[in-house]
């Protein structure tokens, strides 16, 4: 089938296939509540950044997306906020569900090396973070501590939910678009979860099958003229 919005190929902003996974490929989406965290986060960010969701699938250990990103918005901004919000919500849900073994496996320790103060004045303020780079893959460490001069301190344990990076591919050819579109929708079938793509509840395959944009996450099915090829 053809694409109704073929003219979007090659425009500034444009179409991206994006994949991101949980740390060490852990299966962290344990049920309906967890999948809704993913979809509701994308729904919120869709409004904030004005992008279109063309296709998606949320699997227990990773997420695949095809997004049309508007001019002036970067995919990095979207993914940064997505990981930051979902990392916090998933950790809180794991705590509520008392999944303590899984939580323990997600703990990481970060050491903070403190440069000795040679001025003779005790350091009572701690060592500031001057990197300017926010942590968007785990849950934020909001504790503050005073570190004496010359002492190496260990920061509070944190949880690492997502891998540091995400993979993306700029889709500037229709053939490549269809390869990724079908790959996304066939993920649950290849994993043996369902027999037909539209039977999987956390995927845009159902939107295209039912010819509706509606759902927890709205999908721009008008991008595609009548389905996939």
C-alpha cells in the first residue's frame, strides 16, 4: 500500500525508527500497569513535543517506535524525557508490587571522588556536579551530603532502569519504512506471544487493523493509506 504522506520523507524533522531497551535486557514490564506507564508517557510527550506516533510496540524488555518529529524538536529531547519519567514510574510500581529481588538487581553504586582541600578550610558544602548532564536512564538521586576534605565518599545507591543509549534510524526511503513498520508489528508474533500482530494489546497493529487512531496512545494511521504492504 502507498503512503499518504510521502512528501514527509526527507523534510527537516522527519521520520525516525527508534529502539530503546531496559538495562541488561531485563524484562521489567510485568503486566498491564507497567505497559500503561510506557503508553501514557508517550501520550504526554506527544502533546508536549508535538510529534506523531506512526507505529509502536512495547515488549517486556524493549520498545520500538516510528515517530514523525516536527521541525525544531529533537529525538534526543523526546527520549530523554521518556526515559526519565518512565524510569521513576517503573521503579515506584516495582516497589508497590514488592518486586524486591528485581529491584535489587537494578541497583548500581556510584562513587564520588572528592578532591582534597589544600587551602586549610574545611569543605562543608560537598562537591558540586559540574557536568551539566542529567541522568535520564535511572532514578534521580536527590540526597545531599557534606563531604570532609580529602575523603572519598560513596553516593546513595541508585536504580538503573534503561540502557544509556537508544538506537535510531532516519527513514528517508519508503522501502525502509515498510521494513521497520512490519518489523515492529511482527515483534510479538516472533516472540511467540500471539499468532497475529493485531492480537497484541501493546502495539499499533491493532489500530491499523481496526482502522482507528484511538487508544491509550493515539496513532497517526492516516500516514499509511490502507495498511501495510
